[in-house]
């Protein structure tokens, strides 16, 4: 009896714990949504664009329903607000392109339904045959992700309307009304361009890469603990790569947002966003070099006779970090001569390190794979910074 009471108490405690966890999850979700709304009201940004998109979707769906109810029979009215929501994507360009693809998918689906309806009629085998053919048509690359709508529209028009021409005509009209309402709402209140946001994100990514170079210099000098150093640098390199992917996605989204956007022409935003892409690509390559360098340094620091080499090497990495800071990504250097001076100073440190390697006989076949890798990767870091600096310095001077 006592054991049964204990089980009942423990079971009740587990239920209470689950209820408490569910309540905490609900509170977090409500708080996240409230913060989203607050950020949207506070100022321009992705949150405001998202909230505006939802408002435009609701308005476009309501208008599409009213127009379809006025002009079309009740059996196809639902397609108008549905298509209006489908036409409203995050950018004007994406909305227009998705609408064209959807109308193409609808044309294929309704054509198949009309062909089967006017010849063989609605049967079990004809439904299966139409679905099979529509699924083949859905694989067309021209339709993109809207290809999945081909079998949906085909089956809806065939099974729901019997493949009748009048029904298919009303269905196409309802979809056209929805597309028009969605595109009009998007063009009327187009999403704001955020080119400056993409540039700030790229600059923050460059600052993180610069901090890694300085931390790598401290590692070379022996100012950081060696325990788990290799795993720590692998984690940092992965973090840099993850951030780069996130920033590149934001830049791609902004590039798409500027196309066909009536609030800002592409010509005024193309050059800054192109520079962002170049900067991100360079930082991704830096991340690969940094990871390889860190792996070599974890082995080089174990030798007691490498103090002079690593001191010069650390100063070279500091010079690379100074050059990266002077590069001022993604805009480019304001002072190309100063950038060149940082790179030349770092190259002097590189020559000091290579000289120390020869003097300490660290260029033997057994030791060179470690020190040669570290030196080669550092030179590649400098070359990446110098190359991008040469590409961006001339436009910056003209600006």
C-alpha cells in the first residue's frame, strides 16, 4: 500500500513537472513573439519587414476573397486568397518569380485535367494516370519549387470539377485574381532595402576574423593555455565558418530584395553588396588558413628551442590582424599606403621567422612539415588581405 502511494506521488510529480515545462515553453514563445513585435515597432529591419509582410498578406487575401466572391462561383473562391498568400514572398523579385512559376504549374495541371476530363472522364484509373503524368511534369526545373503544385491543381480540377472547361476557367481566374492582389500589395508597400545592415554584418564578421588572428598570435607567444588548444581552435574556426554562412545568406537576401524593388534601384546597391560577397569569400578562406595554422602551432609550441621563431611569427600574425583592420571590410581601405605598410611589416616578420627556422635547424625533413605549414599559411593570409586590398582600394579612392 505504501509502495502504491509512493508511485502515485511520483507520478503526480512527473505530471506537474511536464505541466510546468509546457507552461514555461508557452511563456518563452509568447515572450519571443512580443519581442519580435517590439523590435518591429522600434525601427526598420527584418522584424518590421516580416510584420509588414504578414499585414500585406492578410489584406491581399481579404481583397482577393471579396473580388472572387463578386465575380466567381463559390466552388473556386478559396483559390483566390490562397494564391494571394502564395504570391507574397519576402522580396518583390521572389514574389514575382514564384507567381510566374505557380501560374505555369497551374497551366500544366489544368491542361492535363481538361484533357482527361474531355476524353476518358473521371475514374479510378484515370485519376491515377493523371496523377502520374502530373508528377512527371512537376519535375520540370523551370517551375522550381512550385512544380509540386502541378499534381495538386490537376487533381483538384479533375476530381473536384470533373475536368469541365467552365470549372477550369473559373479556377484559373481565381488564381489570377489572387496573384494580382498579392503582387499589387507587394509593389505598393515594398520591403525596405537594408544594404547598410548587410555591410555591418560583414564588418562584424571581419572583426571576428581579426580577433582570431590576434588570439592566434597570443597562442604562438605561449600566453594561452595549451590544454585542449587544438579542439578549441577547431571550434573557433567552425564558428567563423558558421557566421560566414549566416552573413552570406543575409547578403544574398538583400541582393534579391534590391531587384525590382521600387524603393531602391539595383544600380545603387550592387557595388556595396558585391564587395560584401568578396569580403565574405576572403574571410572564409582565412578561416581555413587559421585552422591549419593553429593545428601546426599546437605541435610547434612543444619544442623548447622555438621561442625566437614563434615570437617573430606572433608579430607577423599581429601585423596581419592590423592589415585586416586597416582593410575596413567591406568598404575597402581609406589609406592604401597604410595598408601596404602593415603588410610589408608583416612580411619582414615572416623573413625573420624563416631565418630563425634555418638558424635553429628547424627546416629538417622531420621538423619542416610543422614549421613550413605554419609559415606557408601565414603568407597565404597576408596574400589574401593584400589581394582584396588591391581590388578595393582603387574604387574607394574614386569615391
